[in-house]
């Protein structure tokens, strides 16, 4: 068993298409492996984080809707914190809200939800310092640090001022994007300094450092969704992850193949040589180290040979607001590979099909133009949903 510390930093609402503007993300890629095409199971924090911490879709772990806050994953789901705690790790988290993450397995868990303008650099620096004091001298630790200030700004400047059909908001997408970039710039400043603290504390040599986003963020691309949580377009379900530990993850490497956020947990367990329990529900995510070992830049050639080849990802949501509110159960779901995405809007019962290579902004619905592709993707969606009911 490898006794690396695990430091997980989540930039809530980070857009993968905007991070290249800020040097810290280039630094992270230089120091580690960058997974640039990662799909989240849900475009909002509650379901996304519980999926990350169980390695399975919310449809399988029992948390797949907004109104399932304050509950743990269903029996048989072993969380990442539980795995690490049971194997000797000190586990600590500072989360966006206590209701959004299962507390199972955490020795200590805190939240800044009652602080109007939290200083996350100060809080998370002190969290790291306190962990080193609280744990046993030779004990490895797991630190989950959730940076949620982008969310705070979106709530204050978007959710509190506009609705999902506000003409003023949706007609100013360029300005909305500029505003978003200022929020991401502040997040990048935090990330640069917290990463530097980790280096200054000499934690990098014996730690696996993961920097990721739980979901993306819209800026008014689609009327009916101000930011996230309503639809399953790429601006909110496509995200990223950096893994930094030179003994395990190659430095300066980008993996552009499609991966999923449910892959984070099995990758950590594999890197730490912690076996999956056979007595619990089976993890659905894949070990990302296999992508590194087998990567041969074959994504494009595969899609040329067979448009329905490669791995498929599944994502679903049910908005609190928007055109079809459904906070008790998901009513929008999609399946996608590197080229195609099929979306099912259950409430009006209509379908959307997009060629992601030719139309990355998902503007042209091709559902009537490629009936054979639709049939095959419907079958793939059904297969994934069926797998969520298997042990």
C-alpha cells in the first residue's frame, strides 16, 4: 500500500474552455497529467460530488436530484473518505455546504456556508496546518478543499438578479463571459497561492494533488438556463482534472480522451494500492492510470473509423427552476462519446442530437438527420441506466 497524502482541490464551476487564460493551470499541467475532456455525472455540486466520492452515477448511489440533500448514499456505497479512513488515513474536508457531501468517513468536516465573504486561501491554509497538528506523525492524510467563490458570485450577480428567461441577461453573453472570467481569475489566484503553500510545506513529494471542477458554468448560451443545473450541454457537464505526483502521473502530459468524474475515486484507490471491496456496490468509474499507460492519441482516428466507438459518458439533471422544474428526480439526461451527444428531455419528451466535433456549441439539433445514430445512442443510454441497477 502506498502511503501518499491525497489533496483534492475542487474549483466549483470552473470552465475547462477558460482555464488556459491563467498561468497556474499551465503550471499544473507542467507538473502533472491533465485530463482535459472529463464529463461530470450532473451539472451541479450535490450529485456531482457524491458521484465523485462513490465512483458511481447518482442513479446508482441514490443521490441524483436536488431534493436529496442531507442524506448519505444508499447502503452498499463505500465513499472515498471511508476507504481512506479504514486504511489509516486522517480525513478532513472543508466543503461548500454541509448538506452537499456525505460525511461518512471524514474525521473532521467544516463549511463556510454561513460566512458572507470567506477567505478561502486563509481558511484552507489553516486547514492544512491543522491537519498536520491533529494527525499522527507518520499518518497520511486526505484533505478535500472546496473553493466555491465562483458560485457565490454567480448567485449574487446572476441568480439574484435574473431569471432563466431574462432578456437582459441572455442578450449580453459576451459581457457575462467577461464577468465570469473575473471570477475565474480570482479562483486562479487562490489556486496559485494554495498550490505554492503545498510546495512550501514540502507536501508535494509525498502527496497526490488533484485539482478539478465539479461542473462547468453557463453564461447565457441557452435560454432557459442562466448558469447550470437545468440542461446537459457541454458548457456545464464538461470539466477537467489535474493529477500531480511525478512517481505515478507523468509530468506535462495531456489526456484528451473522454473520461468521467466518477473515475477520480478508483484512480486514487489504484494509485494507493487499496483494493475495491467486493462486498459492496461495484464502482462504475475507471482507473485513469489505464488511459495514461494505453494512450496513443487515437481519439480522432477511432471516431473516423467508427463514430460510435470509444467510451460513453452519462449525465443527468432536474432543475429547481428553468423550463421544466424537477428537483425531486432528474428529467433531462444525456449520453455522449467524443463525437456524438444524445439528450432526452423527459418532461416534453423530445430528443436532441449533436455532432460535438463539428458543432461544439450544440446549436444544430440533428435528431431527424441521423436516425440510425439516434437508435444506437438510445440503446447505449438504456445499457448505462440498466447497469445502475446492478450490484
